[in-house]
């Protein structure tokens, strides 16, 4: 089913991105979070700030129609004739996103608006680990580039599904990380 009045039934990457962000914001709101949406030049390293009961998470949102998210493509060095170093690209991606960022992956099954997309949540570290494992096995995972055996890709971990329990685990992880950083700062200044 195409979009009403559209000559091209397939949405652009920008339209997918906008739809994913809005759906993610709505989902966080339905789970009782206050949602701050970043936009334009105000957008730094995350798309949404979500807060509840004193805890806050920075969230980067990625949408996909086909279950593949080209997260590391911009970090691949294709200037040499050698095979790109995917592990290095993954590490660069993780450096940019740091452990403070939560990734919200919105998977639209198709352009059919009658189907609700699947939504996954993972820390940047978990995403990097999944990417490294897919690269090590030399088969594609839904987070790797499309040229890595798409017919053999595995699904995202079921524990990443957007649920109340998953949100609580990620919020607890964020709070633990903030405590560790605070202790490191205190020790460094003492």
C-alpha cells in the first residue's frame, strides 16, 4: 500500500528518519517519560532526551524499512584498495556515541501504515558488541551494511524489545554509570 497521493510509494531516508523519531517520542511518552526532541542545529549527539523520576537518557533514533541500519557506513575508510576495517569503524562509531547514549531502533515492516513498527532499545555498547559479533562471523546482522550477506542476517536480540522491563534496565545502567563517573571525578580531585 502506498502513501495517498504519492507518485513514489517508498518513503525517502529522511521521511523514515522523521517517522522513526516521532514514533519513538510517542512510545516514550506512552511509557510515562517526558520527552525533549532535539532539532536542527540544536541536535548534537542525540535526538531525544527522555526523563522520568529524576533519571534521564539521551536517545539516538534510527529507522529502517528493511531491518538494516547502516550505522557504521560513515566511519568506514574506503580510501584504500584493501577491505574496509569494519571493527575500526565500529570502534569509531562507539567513540562518537559513548556509553551514555541509548539507541532506539525503529523497524518498519513495510510502507503499509496498518502495521505497527517494532521498536528496540540498546546501549551504544550493546550495539557495538552486536556489530562486532556480526563482523566476526562474517555474516550480516541487521546492523551491518547491506553488502554483508543480507539473506543470512539474524534478528536483533529479543531482550532489546521496547518494554517496561527494558526501560528499567537501561535507566538503572545509566544511573550506575553516572555514579561511577561521579566517584572517578571525586577521586581525581581529592
